[in-house]
């Protein structure tokens, strides 16, 4: 954000000191080249999520330019110029392209850059909205010949948005995503909040529990991508490096966010893919072998966890934790953990890691559940009815 000043010829400009300050702030941004966020293509994203703001304009612009570069006759190579910059960032120099099976390609950018571009686009949108509001007030003043300039400055100044963003305080608690997503004007309402996870970027999407269907909170696209499990197949996920943050340095905040779902909070657990990732990353951490490296021993390969059955039949659900890409071709299967055992281990770990979150959870805390929860499914193992 930079401050605008009015010059003598009644134009707006940015002082050189503000430009230098903004450049210093950009240079101070810490960038982790390994903490990447997928920015496209998103052919599989439902149209409903597109309308909700999952794909922001800058992402669509990058996708369009990359698709044009693939057309026959286009010269390959980096061409510096205005089209390669977004908010002063030369995104082509930071872009990472990945491919799977030699066919499906995906494009990635560092998370800090994604958050910067999200914030820049939001600022530009609010600036345009404020400018239009100021012009409308000026036109109304000239038409009715009434001095309303002072009043309009108090509500729609050029140095800020008309309606400042507010922190999320649980206004959507206990509501179903299937109902809110169809509500007119919900996207605009979500944009009025700050991300409930990082607390810095503007919110753009409603994060919700895919198992129970309840809304958790409005979040920014970067946090929404960070929270999403790294799926390979329907019952198989890769435990990516970002889980070190989800279950390590930022565990308390993410646990509080996940337990905004009444179903997960009451059962004192996590959705099945998240619980599987936690089991592989935390519960079986000591079982992962190591190999000697240039800087000491390092963990072997990449963790992967799959499961049979589902949480609807807890007795038959089983997690299988294995290691892929071992340099010696060993350590295929590390452990097999039953679902119920994983849940008990998670509850113990939750009480030690986030006591406040654990204290608010449990089957005796039913006051936060909606009046009409999702239908109860009978456990086929004869143990009666449960929430799942």
C-alpha cells in the first residue's frame, strides 16, 4: 500500500519516498522456493467454486498467457516487458512447471508471491470501487448543487476502501455450505472478511468440511490451498512438506480452524484425509527410516498413506503408511494403523498440543450443533448409531 497525494495540476501521484518504502517492504518478504501453491490449470474446479472467487483474475491472466505460449508459431523464451509483470513481480522468473505422466501439466508459484498478488488485486479492486463511488458523489453534487464533498470524504476517501474488512468472529458457525453457496451475494459478503487463518490476506472462499458439509470460515485462496490434502487418488494421498506447518509450527491455529466444523469438534477428530496425513506425519514419525546425507541423516523418500474402507465403518477402515522413492528400494510399508486407533492417538496428541481446542471438543459438547444435522448413518458393525 502506498499513499497518493494530489499535485498542483489536480492529479494524483505517488511520492518517490513511498515508492522506495514499498520496494523495501517487497525486498523484506521472505520467500520459500519449496512452499509452492498451484495456480493452474484448474479444469476440474466446479463452476460453483469459480464463481466464489477461487480463480482470481491474475491467475486467469497467467493461465491465458501460458496457453498462448503453447500455440504454434509462438517464440519460446522469456520476454521481459509489462505483460510479464503483476504488481511489480516478474512472475515468469518465479513460475515452476510440473508434469505428471508426461501429459498433465500444472503451474506453481511461491506462497508468499501468491499472497502478495492476492492482496494487490484486492487493493486494486477496492481502489476502483472507491473511485467510482467518489465520481458518483461528485456527479450528484454537481447535479443537485449541494456541497456534499465533505460528507463523502468521511465515508469514501481515496486512501481506503468504502467498507473496511473485518475479522471473522464466527458469524457463519454451524451453517451448511450447500445452503450458503447458493445464497445471492455470498461472494461479496465473504470478500468483506479477513482470512480467518492467516489474518492478513482478504478472504475469497468459504472453507468447509467435505465430510460433514459445515462451513468452517472464510479464508484466502493461499490458505485454502495449504489446507487442501495432496490427493493422488480417491483413497491415497502424499504427505507433502506443508504438513510440517499444519501439524507443527502452526498446529494450534489449524486445529482450531478444523474444529470449527461441529461434526469434527463433537467427534474430536479430523476429516479422513487429514487424519490419514496426521497419522503418517506424526503418529508414525519414529518409524520412518533415514539415510546419510551431506548434512547428516535425512528422512527417506516421500511419505504416502492410503486407506481401505471409510470412516462410516470405523472397524473396517485401515490406514497403510508407506515410503515412496526410497533410493535403495526399501521401506515400502512402514505401518498399518486401524482408524479407531488413529483417532485415539489424535485425541491424546490434541490434548497435549492444543488444550483449549481439546477442551471445547467431545461428545458432551452438543450445544454448538445445528438443529438439523446431516442424516445419521447406521454403523454396520452392530455398535449402534453414530454421527457418521
